[in-house]
C-alpha cells in the first residue's frame, strides 16, 4: 500500500490488519508462500472490497469476508453446486 507521508498511519495499519484478518478467515490456517500464492485472487478481491477509488469504504472483517465469498461463488464458479 502506497500512501502520502501525511496520511493517518493508524488508519493504514488498520487496513493492513484487516487484510490479514480476512485472509486468515479465507485460508483457515497460517500464511505460507503457497497459501498466499493460491489466494492471490482473494487478496485482490479483499483489497477491492476495502478500498474503492482510493477511499477506504469498509473496515468490517466479517462483512468483507462475506462479500468476497459472494464473488467467489458467482454463477460461473465451479465450487457452486
């Protein structure tokens, strides 16, 4: 995440912690290189749900998790049966 020097660092830390929290909910285990690589699409979706056009729009981990899961289980998803 790249932000100006005068940006609120506490808020930026919260965003980074939220990304980690949601990824733990998605992977259901510790981070390894493989789990991060396998979750790259989810990482992009998580960031998309948190930040919109440069503005932080959501800092609620369960809500972000549910939105990411809804996108993963879209009509073309092989995991939807």
